[in-house]
């Protein structure tokens, strides 16, 4: 059961860094090569790779290789799953689940 929480946490980890949020904003206009992302961000190649690994593992970003470059885009399916996850964990359940201390 713990594994489902690990997978869910990967999604939220993807959104908890200002660089990753900036990357997602850049990807909103469509697929981008890693070289383009490097030009737009004030980070090094290894740092970009680290952030992209987290975004891809979360399922929110897709990656494809073409030659020596990797191209990234927002995953429509991953984006929908992330929104559904947030909705599911923030939905207030019935009052039958209230504190037992009353």
C-alpha cells in the first residue's frame, strides 16, 4: 500500500520547485528541446537533467529522443491524472469519518 503514496508523492514533488514550475510554463506553448530550455533558464545542463527526470517520473512531462537531443512536452494524460489526484485527496468526505474524541 505504501507504494501508491510514493507514486502520488512524485506528482507533487514535480510541482514543488520554482525551476520545475518555470519549465512547465515554458512547455505550455508546446514541445521544447532541452537546448531551448537551457537557453531560457539560468541553470546548467546537469541541473536541467535532474529537473527533467523528476518531471518525467511524475508522468506530467513526456520525453522523446531525437539524435543527441531530448524533446520535452506536457503529457495530457499525466496532467489530467495530476489534477484528478489533487481533487481526490482534497475532497472532504462525509462526517462519519470525524474524530473519535467527541
